[in-house]
C-alpha cells in the first residue's frame, strides 16, 4: 500500500476491531453477526465469482461522477502489464494476461466515450463480464478501510531530537521465489521488528534517515512509503524496498484486547494521542507487529506494490494471492468526506478503481483498502474510513471486440475538477 502500505493505511490499525456489521451499501444476504474479515479461502480458491444472473449486476452509473484521474490510473495498470514479470501472475482463473490487458484497454475507451452514467452502465453490461468478490462470508461482504501517504519531519543524520532510523534493505535479505516472501539469505526467518528497533541493524550503514517520533517511524514502516520534510524544507520521498517477511499484526487489536483503549477511540488520531500520553507503552505494543519494511529513495509516486503510481480514490489495495493484479474494479461502500461546516460524515461511494497495491493487513478476500492521497488532512479521512460494502471486477466479454489498437492517453470526455476527494 507500497504506497505499500506502502502508504500509511490509517485503517490498518483499526482492522478486525469491530465485530458488528455496518449496514451494507446494497442489499445482500444477511452476513454472520460476527464477521471474520480475515477469513482465508481454501487453498487454490480465488476471490472472484462470475455473475451470470443480470439481476445481481450492480448499477455502474455511479462511476460516471468519479472519473477524474481514472484514465491515468488505468494507463498505469497497462504500464505494469507490459512488464514481463506481470505474466507470472496470469492466468487468473480463466482470465489470461492478454485478456486482462484487452479488458483494461477497452475500459479506457468506454470511460473516454461515455456521455452519461446511464450510457456508462449500459456499455459496461453489454461488453464486459462481471465478477463479484466472495467477501468474508461468501455473501459479498468486504470491509473497506483507507490509507494515505503521510508527511513527517526527518533528518539525514541523527541528533538529540531525530533519533529513530528508517533502514535500507539489508544485503543478507532475499526473496524466496517459491513463497514470494522475504527471508534471511540462505533460508530462515529474518529479524523481527523488536530486534530491528533495538538496534540489530545498527552499524551496518543501512540508516536512510531519522524521524523524531517512534510512532511516526512505526507508521512509515507499516505503510511502506512516506514523504519526509527535511530541515531545509526540501521533501524526500521514500518507497518500499522489501520487508522482513513477517506477517502483519494489528496493534489496534492489541490495545483493545488489553483494555487500553475502547473501540470508539480507534482512529489514527486516537492512537497518536494514546502514545503521546503513554509513551511507555510504545516498547510493549509496537513489537507485537513483527512486520518491518525497508526503504529506498523514490521520485514521483507514491507507488503501489506493482511499482506504478497510485492515484487518490482510483487505486485500491487487495490480497494479491486471491485478487487479480492491475485489473478494473468497481466499489460500493461508504467513504468519509468533509462537510460545509468542517465536519466529517460518510457518503455513499460507487466508483471504478484499479487494483494496484497490497498491504501487510490486506490478506483476505474480505478486505479492500482505498488510497486517498497525501498529507495530514487526507490522513484524518483515511483514519475514519471503515465500512462494509461490495467489490466487483470487470473483464471484456469473450467475442466482444476490444479496443483493437494500443491506447494512448488523451483527456477524458467532460473533464471534472481535480478536487480530492471528489464526490
């Protein structure tokens, strides 16, 4: 969410914390009263099921109002699909690599030419097959959270104030091609967060920069990327460059389980406040998430796990073990937005996005994470993003002509403002 998570998933700290369901955005079969958003699918089973009954298809017209940045996001997916390495992850079920590429190209042509929501809906249903996520319960229930790229003050050298390092990838870390996970070179688990934060990597020249707050450093290592503001006002962007191979664990869940905070206090701001008031808890709580991310300087971006830029509200993070990389998704959920009086309330959100990221906590069919943007104001919204909904994907129907030629960027029809979030 590289922005992975690689951008800060403010919702990550909330995951698994609320047992009760929010009201689904659409009518679905009643889910369990205590949904397990982290339920794992049986080995070899994928998250998507093809919908052959048109009565189960969603109304795609809502996507017409949310097209700003969508074409560029789709072009970024096509950039990923040109990489030879992308072919290793297809076929996805019966979707070949060429079929996925043709689907993205055809989608770009559709959103360029659509003149109304009704036309968009009709064209999608005419030209594309529609798949739905099984969700956490085989009834389509997906928990949505939000993530963003934070901005933190940092220094390139340590001093009395800035003393919490972020590290480059160690040379004794390697990617296991069989598991797709990082491990110690030659085999075996790598250092856990507790060992790294206690200085196990010190003295090896791996320090990339230093932050002044331990919890801010934690946030960056959960997200997998960040925008850092140096002493001279210059911004220094860093991105994901590997991890220690350990599974993500929610510190929010740990705080609730230990009775240190209540569910109503579970927001990013609430956790920042808690650790500011209880700094002695950092040493006990943070190591309970053993996962740690390593970094490299980056320009542009922020970047997702596909190593292409992610776009506010047009990029999502899912579990790439069960969802298809780079493909076109359609989201139905609730997302917070600011009101005219400066408050925040949930709005119904129906819109298209590209599946371009993943995250340490996004490891199930019942989870999806929005990328919302950069900076503290966006971060507040990300921390409030926690709602159920549905998740669909579209693929060009077999026998329907695709775009026919390579798609070149051009301005979308009826361009809208670049206001983010866009409602």
